[in-house]
C-alpha cells in the first residue's frame, strides 16, 4: 500500500506539479487548495487513508502554514510536516512545532528525498 501524503497549497499549479512528482514516485497524494478545508477533513478523519505526511505552503489566504500546523498539532502531535516556502524568515514561525522547513524552489529530487526521509523516520 502506498504512503499517503496530504498536500496543501493554494496555488493549483504548484499543487498539481508536486502531486504529479509524488504520484510518479509511488505516493498516494491528497491535494487540497484550502488549509481550512484540509484541517476540517483531517480533524474529522474524512480521508480515505491514514495521513503519513503533510506538505504545506506557508503563505495562503485565510490561514497561513504555521497557523495550520498549530491547529493540526492540537489533535495530531506527531504527524510529520514538511513546510515549503519562498520566505526564509518564515521558518521562525514554525519553531517548536516539529516541522521540517525547506525553501522554494524545491527541486523534484530534493522534494522526494525530504518526503522519503520524513516518512521513514516516522515509521
């Protein structure tokens, strides 16, 4: 059974690109464009498989990545989270939240290496 990744990015093109890269590598990817919707579905266990890794953008309308991760940590303190942002200074907002921060642009090989490592560490 493939590993399940929840991908949150309000940019549909970036979400689709990352989803394709991960799917080609054998992951089951659930892409959601709204962090609020992703949070609600995750909290209510509405996904078809157990989420093994969350990948989120930082800058999104309504709720940014660190607000999303804080909310997730209230009910899922150990799920690995990979934050991908173009803003280096945003990393400080994730301190103490148990996330892994990577700067854009994140090349496909680097994305896959990060995802693989985080899922293996959590296993």
